[in-house]
C-alpha cells in the first residue's frame, strides 16, 4: 500500500523533472531561487552502486527571497534497466523528521530502481544543516519517558519555542515543500 501511495505521488512530479534528471548538466532552478543543482557521481552509506548526489539551496522564506538558505540534499538512484520515456519516481519520506535520502538502501533492496530512476529529496526541516529537532526529555533510567515526550503538551510547546528562536516555523510545511520540489 505504501509503495502504491508513493508511486501515485511520484506521478505528480514526473513532468517537472524528467528532462532535467536525464542529463548530468546543471538543473536550472525556478525564478524564485537563484541556485542550480549539479548532480555528481557519489557513494552513500549502505549502497554499493554509484549514485548521483547534489544539493538544492532554497530560501527558508521563498516569498521574501532573503535570509537563511536551506541545503536540500538530493540523491538520484539510476535505473538498472531504464525506460527514458517514462520518467523518474520521486519518493517522499513518511515519518516526522525522516530524511528521504537515508532510504536509498531500502529502495534499492525493494527493487524500485530497476526500471525507473528514483529521486530522493530531503524535506526542509529534516536534513543536515536545517533539521528541526529538540532534545528528548527521556532518560535511560526511565525508558517510558522517551515515549511521553512527543505527547506532552508542555514539552511540545517548549520544543516549538526553542526551534522558533532559530527558524521561521511557518516555512516548514507540506505546501512549502511542494514548492521546493
């Protein structure tokens, strides 16, 4: 079921990136941003094959086009038996804070990169250099306390306040990530 849902989501993004990802040239960005993505050969943990990696720098606040830049990591898993006319599949990570690029080994293991290039993009707020993460109030002496933290309203407010001092939390939403893609 998860694979089917993710594949359906990918169909939305295929027209946007098909031509750009079939080349090693720079991917020009939209007019809103001034960065481009260079996908270069790389090796990532847990994957034997060479893949292509890059960073897409986006403004934290896309509307003002000023301030903090977020480095969104991209990994392209080239198809083993490509069908160039069919375009890539985009995977979106599912859990809070989960980075898509760390799923590369699983996607290869599942065989999802057999016939199509697979594109993984870390969502804003999940990757290195922009991870929205608060310290856990849990303790190894009381393992249950690790489970209470995310559901404790006081801890949630404290985390929001802590992150809000450094990040504009209104910019970390699904619609904004869709604009990034």
